[in-house]
C-alpha cells in the first residue's frame, strides 16, 4: 500500500465513514494544480462549490438550535467564523486531510499540504462528497461533532481568527497592515517548525512558533493582541 492510499484509509477511519465510491473520495482531495498541463484531470473545485453550501446549511441549522435566544447579528458573527477558511482548514488538519491530498509536485514542495486555502477547500469538497453519497443527514452525523466545540467558542473572534482581528484593529488605528516574517525554520521537511515575527507600526514585534507558517502567524498575532491588551 503506497503512502497516499494509506493516508486515505486513515482519513476514512478518522472520519468514521468508508466511501463506497473511492473515485469520489479521490476527486474530493485532488487539487487544481494536478489538472494543470496537457492531460486534463478533474479536480475538486466543483465539489468545493457544493460543499460550501452544504456546510453553510449545516452550520446555520446548528447555530439556530444551539443559541435559540441569539440575535441575527450574533448568529451571523458566529456563522462567519465557523465557515471561515481557517476553521475548515483546522478541521481538515484534525482529520488528517493533508497527507491524503493529491497535489502537483511543485505544490507539495512549496508546503501545499499545510496551506490553509488548500486544506479549507478540500474540507468543503469532502463534505460535498459525503453529501453525494450519504445525503445531508450523513453530513450532519459525521461533521457536526467536529464543529460543536468550535461553535461554543465562535463568539470569541480573537481566538478563532486573531490575524483578522489584529488587521482590523490596525486599520481602525490608521496603521499599516501587520507584517509577518519568517525568522527561523527548523526540523525535517516532513515536520517543520516555523518561527514567525509580526510587526505593527509603533509597537515591539511579537514572535511565535508553529508546525506550519499559518499556525505560527496566528500564534504571533494572538500573542501580540494579548500582550498589548487589545481584546
């Protein structure tokens, strides 16, 4: 069994669902970079489109049920954090989607298996694939538990998306957008550790580490926010 096939099996086990149509699972995890070139290969973009809508319905229903007294404004704020790229990518990471992705060699080399956009899109495509095979009830059964804890924390926009929070704060103070720089990268290629520094005009920089550049950037932004008492 090759490494990717093993990763696909591990993903199914983590999800608690075995696909009847393995080609559908493969399609859900095939990035557009694979389709570039002379030979036309289908990618997961159409499934991503469908999955985005299915996810929106699942989250909307769950929020209505979990917060019966919440206003439309509060529900909307929670909704946007729960269907964000960051949240979908976080779910994908926890499921082990990265190793199961089908990427072009160049995309893999540039860190595509840890890329938030690629992971988030793949998560939505995976939701669509489940929807096609198991219906909306299947999506709710398998994916709603993965959003439950995040749903309770969804009112805390700082921890859900500290980079956006910091960016909005900087804009409100008429400062330049925060800048993120890699100051160190260590560890082997398959398990790197990044140290990122965030700088905002007029303030000392803040650094943090993470197992991906995105994770380190989020940690640095959160550290800056907490240090400066911005939330």
